[in-house]
C-alpha cells in the first residue's frame, strides 16, 4: 500500500522516498496500533513533533528571503496564516495522505479521514519523515511546489479578515466613516448573481470589489483598498 | 567592534563569520537606529524572527534523534524547557553578545544590557545571522557545543518543578500521603548550611536530597524520587 503512495509521489514530484517504514509510520494512527497488537511499527506522533518544527523553520526561511523589505510583524503575520490547520489539511489531500492513513475502526467510523485536525497532523508527520529520508533541501523543493507557490496566487488571502484590517488602518488617527455600498448586481450562469460593492472613506471612494454575495464583494473591496493603501 | 566579536567566535568555536554587516545587524537595537539617523543598517528584529524558527527546528531535530524511545509528550516538554528566555539569555552571555549589542541611550540607562528578554532576542538574532552566513550544519555544530551539551549535565533540570511532577505521578491512581522531612543539617564553609531532606510515600522513604536551603533539599529529593520511579 505505501509502495503505491511512494510511486505517486515519485511520479508527481520526482521525490524518491527510500524508507517505506518511515512513510508508513507517518501514516499510522495510535488507535490502529491499539487494535492490531501484532503490529510492529509506531504511530505518527513523534514524526509530527519533528515535522511541526520543520514546517516552522522552512516557512520562516522562505518568507525571510522572499520579502527582504518586510518587517518582522508582517513576516510573522503571514507565517501564522500559512502554518495553520486548514492549509496543512489541504496539502494532505493534495498528496492523497488522507487515502493512505491507517486509522482505528472507531476513528474511521467517526469520519477522521476527513477531519481537518487529523489531516494537519498527517502533513506534519509526513514532512518529518521526508526530512529524515531526504533532507532539508528536498523538503524545501516540495514546499516550493505545493505550498510556497500558493502565496503568489493569493491562496492565503482568504484567511485574512481585510475588513477589520482596513478599519484598523483607517482609524489609526481617530474615528472615520467607512461605508460599503452595493453599486451593481448582475445575473451570471447557473442562476448565480455577481455583486459589486464600493468602499468609501468619509464619502470618498477607495475601491470596488466583486463577489457572489454582497459579503464576498465587501471583502474583496476591503482587500483592494487595503492593498492600495499599504503598497 | 564587530571584527573583535568575529575574532572571539573564531577563536573559541572555530566559526569564521564572513559577513560582518549581518553580525552587526543581529546586535543592533531599533532605539539605537532611531538615535543615529545617519546609520545605514537595520535592527535585529527580522533576524530574530528567523532565528526563533531555526532554534525550534534545531532543538526538535536534536531531541528526536537523541531520544529515539521518548514519546512526543516528553520530547515537547524538554523542548519547551530548552527554548526559553533564561537559557537563551545564558547563551548570549556565554558568547559575550551582551557586551557588543548597540543600544539606544534610554535602553542603556534602564539596564537593557542585562535584561533577560533582550538577551533572548539577541541570541535568536545571532542564530538567524549565523544560519544565513554559515548554514544549518554550522548552527548545529555551535548548538552542540554550547546548548545541547547542557542537557547531558542536567542544566535544564533547574527549570523543572519536580515536586509537582512527583505529586502528579504518585497521585495518578488516587490520593496518597507525600511527606518531606528534614533529617540532617550541617555547617559548611562560608557560614552556610547544608540540609538533607527525605521524601516518603505513605510513610515509606523514596529518596533523600541535599541543598543549601530546605526548599532546595526538598526539590533535590523530589527529583531523585521522580527519576528513580520513571527510569
């Protein structure tokens, strides 16, 4: 079974995992072992301990080099957004770790295979195993492909509360009037609608945003206004 | 000035720092820059962001490999003890970073040069600079010399609350009677005294400990009892 995952990873990322026992350890839950007393291996928790630290350092090194002009506050903020349950769970799914994990029966029945927190742990354990098997440089290469590249595409923007950030920025020197207003609404395919919202400061328009709900359109407007003001 | 620190580090640790500007950045506080508008460099905060993550990963990798039989709970506990203000401040002093840091005048007057939190930041910034200048392997070599070696000598034991840990361990299966009793007191040099305390579980002696106060002797007894019971 793990030879198949090994082959998938080789084909997709050109990474040739040597030690299959390590890959299996990264994908074995404690409950599975409890239910299989004859099982010789370990569960993933030690590798998760290791992988957590590898993800922290890898992300810090990447951000430090990528954004030479950012101060430590901004670097820390983006690192916190990156290194979190939802983004790691997405990576586990992308590598199909959710399909290969060995779970206890109760965990299986309770839907653990789709539980974000389990998938986050698996990602960290997998990265711990990859580090031991292939070293730091290969970890960084994989992260470049599947993780850091998503920064460029604004993947992490969805986790940022730009409406709060814009308000904070504009109110730095006292109370201001920030107003969101729906300015257009159009029918698109599948019976869906596209909304356009403007955001204004003391009556002066800062930006427009669009989205499939007014809430999404407001968020988009706030993001654009915020990014323009902090460029 | 930083050439002198560079020479000290080369002599003591055989580490040859190349980029003096990076070493200077790691040892320059923001307040110093505010007071010297002509100053061209940066303060240490970006390097501190980087070094924090380097220390986390380095410690995790070291512990993972050093203690193959420990579970992740025990690994995490020791890592938390290691990666903390007091131990990093001690390392800054050991490398004389406290002597070289460029501080603002107000900070200097308020005693920042001896402030544990500043010395912790400096250590992280220095490790960030060392990583950029020399790479991970040299960071690990320095940490082996000045940091990891202290685990062997029980350096981190002083930060562990063994009385609480012993109580927790003994009470796992219900209430028990744990009793500390002073059993000896002797005069030593410099008008000091040495106390010996025993710790007993339900009237049965577990261990003895000595110290220059009864409190220290109790801690020592608790540590020995705990270590005997968890061996």
